[in-house]
């Protein structure tokens, strides 16, 4: 199964990608996580990406496309994968097709901007392993501490309200056209992600079983 999760910043792509990865036994490939690791390790790609990410803009297509196409060639992706945050532009979608990537389904997580603004204020991420939590919807067992590795939970740098607004504007302008793109290819499945995290997962599983 080859899936991608579309949705605004904070729609729940990362949360659902991790849950689906565990349930379907295929890797979650998150461009945001790959880029954050590159920034943390101060690699040449990280150095190029940092300013775009901090201001809520998209990293240039040519950087992203190479990273993802290379990642999908790794052996753990041979039985499928869940893309989280890729593609984000029509050009990226076309590049995936050119590289021979044939998606089985595109899940669009539909969440209002108002809900996104509220959600982002409650998100906390592990400063060591990057695991994501929410103070109300998905709290850690011990306040401020990652369940998985015991490191501190912090607010993501791009989760400040002004940056979230900028990211939402970029989403509407550059990523939303993909809804029509994948709808025309009959791959699009909408999930109105106002329910709980668990209910969203159940709905996604129901929809992708229809694509098998
Ligand atoms: P990325 O990390 O992908 O950021 P994003 O798309 O803005 O998405 P987020 O990670 O913020 O949110 P999410 O949808 O994963 O939500 P989450 O599950 O965490 O990318 C960061 C940056 O990298 C971009 O801005 C860009 O610069 C660059 N980049 C990445 N990919 C790129 C690409 N392809 N091209 C160019 N540039 C790229 O959930 C959010 C919170 O809500 C969590 O706290 C969670 O616990 C909670 N939550 C989730 N679901 C629910 C629910 N149903 N109810 C209540 N709370 C919920």
C-alpha cells in the first residue's frame, strides 16, 4: 500500500502516519522529520532548509524531490509506505509520477483553520526523538517528558501563532490545488478530521481498504 496524507499544518498527518505505520507495518516517510533532522545535524540540506522552515515557507521543490525519491528507494519501502507532507505542490506530485511512484490512495485530512490554530497551541514535541504529543488530545504519561525516550517536550519553533498563520496561507495557495489534482486521478479520499485521533485512524483504514 502506497499512501500519502494531505492536509494543512496540524491536520494530524504525522500522528496518523505513525499510527498507520504501526498498524500496516510499512514505514512513515515524513519530509518534515527528514528536514528537521537535517537542520539539527547542520547538514548542507539542513542549512539550506532552515530559513524556509522557520518562516513557514516551503523548502524549494528541487531539494525535496531528490530527498524523497532517494528515500523511497531504500529497502524498507519495497512493500509500501505512508508519505507525510509530500507532495505539497503540483510540481512535486508530477515529479513523483515521473519517478515511477504510483500511489494507491491519497488521504486528505480536512480540518478548519480555526481548529488548526487551537491545536497547534497544544502541540509539544520531543527535543530528542521528535515524537509528537498534544497537551489535551494526546498527553504524555508524565507531564513535559517523552514517553518513548524520556527527553523534554518542547514547542516546535514553527508553531508560534504568526508562523502557523503563514503556514496555513502557504497550504491554501500551494498545496490545496493537489485536492483537485488527485480527485481527477480518482485517488482522493476525504477524512473530516474533527473526530478523535482514534476515530480518524479507523476512518482512514476503512477508506484504504476500499482501494485494495
Ligand atoms: P511538517 O513537519 O510536515 O509540517 P506541517 O505540514 O506544517 O504539518 P505538522 O507537522 O505541523 O502537522 P501534522 O499535520 O503532521 O499534525 P500532527 O499530527 O503533528 O513540515 C515542516 C516544514 O518543513 C514545512 O513548513 C516546510 O517548510 C518543510 N516541508 C516539509 N515537507 C515539505 C515539502 N514536501 N515541500 C516543501 N517543504 C516541505 O498534529 C498536530 C497536533 O494536533 C498534535 O499535537 C496532535 O497530537 C494533535 N492532533 C492530531 N489529530 C488530532 C485530533 N483528531 N484531535 C485532536 N488533536 C489532534
